[in-house]
């Protein structure tokens, strides 16, 4: 399944309701699963971004739907990167020649 890394920031609304953040994570995990995806990693971070997630989805449409629904709640905004794991990277490069 394709992998997606998202760099999230809390919005003002999200910070004001920070105590609800664990249940929002549970909701996002359930949403991903309902779309055939899986939350592979969640990290609270320091620096430019507040949260980093690693998720897998069957395709870009399922990923897009999940990320739009999460953002629609107004508690986070994110930047998503489609990612290729090492094995796929090596295969991609090997096929260049």
C-alpha cells in the first residue's frame, strides 16, 4: 500500500481543545481503517511541526478523503508527502537503467 507522511500543526481551535487530542487521534485511526488504511506511526514533535503521522492507504483517493476529513474538523492543518519505502526506492532506481 502507498505510504503517506503528514506534517501536522495544531490550529488555534486544536490547541484550545488539546485535552481532546487523544480521542481525535482515535477518530482519525478509525477513519483510516474505514477507508482501508492504517496508521503506522504517530509522533508528537518539537519544532516547526506539532505532529508527524505515517499512514498507508490503498490509493491516493482514499488518502485524500481521509486527510480532507481530518482537516475539515478544523483542529489541525497538514502537509502530506507521498513516500516510497527503501525497498521500493531501490526498485525504482534499479529500473532507471
